[in-house]
């Protein structure tokens, strides 16, 4: 018979590291929550213990940018493989993007995805709804059904969702501002990149550098700037995904100083890979949107992550079947690659190299994402009362990244192939259950739970001139 005085799990001998600092403590988990963080002499007894001597106990990573592909594209990934990969990588919550088939733009589409996730998820998940001009009338219903936020594709990518008309974006932001949720934005200018692509194709260009050239810095800067203007005007909370461009950093810094309600993420590929190294086949695997830029961008992005101008580290986990990455024309090759499993190792390697502190990594990987999407302080911090979502990290674990070992079994390739890493998650705890230990993922489909956001009260701006307001017959611009 179960002893009622025992808690579910006790993590002993480790150093707890939050964004604010580290300290020696045992951590007890019970019924999905952290119930004790403190001196081992006062720790409760537990049914299961995990030895964390010489290791760090950090809040599990929250990856706010993943593409799990189900429904509709399970030749690339499904909710089982994708969340197993997350568990392997120390990631305890993923937010899933809406560019699936069908796109997550209606209640039935959301329900189809939710059901697939609920059956298979090994880690917790939030589901994005789509902001598209064809579904503006669905935003409120999707919010009511618990989407974690919305996603707007200003730049073209997998799924070929057309960038909405700017008028529709403005109206969408007005609606989302009133709902209080956050809208994540793929900030590239579609007309510009299509135009440049067309010109280069006509000139016979077909190579990795041409992809970068089509989407050169100004393509990102224009869309970032437009997003900021519309966020500032409407009060819509925005999140810029996969910031790749060091030239964006002063623009972001300036906007934040003015109080624009924005957060920003970057991804390991923009910090560790450089276009100069990505010729030939390496360029095919590494092709993604926005592209990996010239090496000089890396330092500016890393420094912006360290000082908090860039809030979060995410992955843009974008699995594809290998044959979709190996088409004869570079322009036809699928964009993206898996990332959720390798991010923590890569980022810990930057910590080992002294480019970030572990506290800064914890802020970027967990606390800041939790704050941005209404999950803090339930998540993002190791403290009593928080969800028992944890990663246990061995800062000295050395390894080499290999695509063949990935849990994304239909997408076993990575642009980090052969890269040496220092530091790795050795255990992942989701809601108090050990879902990964020493690289082995426990079989626990359905253990992951859906996360719904608890945002601060909405703060919409310029309400007198919203699209809804000017439709009223009595509307006057000067009243
Ligand atoms: O390269 C990319 N692939 N960039 C994105 O933004 C989306 C992603 C995908 O869904 O494949
Ligand atoms: Zn993406």
C-alpha cells in the first residue's frame, strides 16, 4: 500500500539554478507540483529519488516555437516523435505553430490538433491559432477555446500561407489586443523576398547564398519595423520569432524603451552557424527561413540575448522528411530542420564558452517564455507551488551532435552534425514524472498537458479608430 507520507519524487544533492541565481537544495515534487525546495535535512521522504550531485536543477525549457506537423504532415513528425524529442532535450513545454493541414484557424481544426496532442504528448504543450485574413472572425472563438496565442506569417514559409493584407493585420491586431493574447510574428516581407527570388531564378541563380540574398537583412528589418508600428498603435502584444539579424537589435531596443509590448526570440542556429560555412549539401540541410546570415551577426545576437534585448531562446523545430530536403533545385528544398532536442546542449555549450551565464540561459529558455505567454510563475522557476517541470543538467557532459540519434525519427538530420557540445540535460521531469533519464525517453503518451495562457489584462490602444469602431454608422474621425 502507498505510504501517504511519501512524496512522489525527490531530487537530491543538486544546485538549483533560477534566472536570479543558484543555490544548493533538494527539490521535492508531488502530484505534479514542486512542494519543497531547500535544505536536505528538512526534505520529505519520497517514493522515487533522483541523484543530482554535481548537477544543476533548472526549470524545464519552454520552446515557444515548434512545428509538430500533425495533423496533415506526419511524414515529417507527429505528436509522439516531436514530444519525445522535446523530452530528450530537456524541454518540458512546447508551443506548436498553426501551419499544419488544416491550419489551426477554426474550432474544428483546433480540436483535431488538440485530440492528436492529448493522445500522444510526452511533454506539455500550448497550441497557437492562426492570424490570417481568411479567419479574422475566428480569433475570439479560438481564444475562448484556449489557444496559447496567435501566429502571423508575414514572410512566406512551409505551408505557403499567404501574408495577410496590411489592413487585415491591423484589424487582427486590434482584435488580439482586446483579447490580451500575444501574437507571434514571422517577420519577413513576402513581396520583397518573392520579387528578389523571381529575379534570381530568372538569372539562373540556384544556391545557398541565393536563398540568403533573397531574404537579405532589409527583408527582416522592414517586417520587424512594421510589426512594431502596428503593435504600438493597437496595444497588441507581439513576439518576434527567430530573430536572425544583428541589425534588428537596435530597432528592438528602441521599441522596448518606448514601451512597445513586444518580446523576441532567437534560435541556436543563428548564434552558432554562419552562411560562410553553409555551401553545398550543408546549405541544403541548413536552409530555413529566415536564413542563417553572415558570421558577423552572431556576436550581436548573443550579446542581445545576454542583456535581455532578445528575451528568449526557441528553436523553430521544423522537421521534414529527408527526401524533401534533397530536391535537385535549391529553391525547392524544404525549409527548416529539427531543433527541439539539440537546443539545450548547444546553448549550454555557449555557457561553457563563457558567452552566457547559466542564469541568463535559464531566463531565455524558461522564465522569459513563461512570462511572455502567461505561464509565469507557474512555470519558468524552480520554487514551491510551481509545476514540477524540470531539467537536470550535467555541465560537464561532452558529446557530439548527430542526426542519426534524434528522436524525430522521420527527420534525422541536423545542420549541427559533428558539432562538439559541453553540457547536456541528463534527466527531464514533466509534472513530477521522470520522462527522460540518461538519454532514454520513457514511454508516456498522453502525460503532457495542454497549457492555457493567463495573461495580464488586455491594454488595447486607439480604440476610437479601430476597424470595428469606424464601421459604426455614427463614427466620426474628429469626435
Ligand atoms: O524554415 C522554416 N521552416 N521557417 C519557418 O518559419 C517555418 C518552418 C516550417 O514550418 O517548416
Ligand atoms: Zn517556424
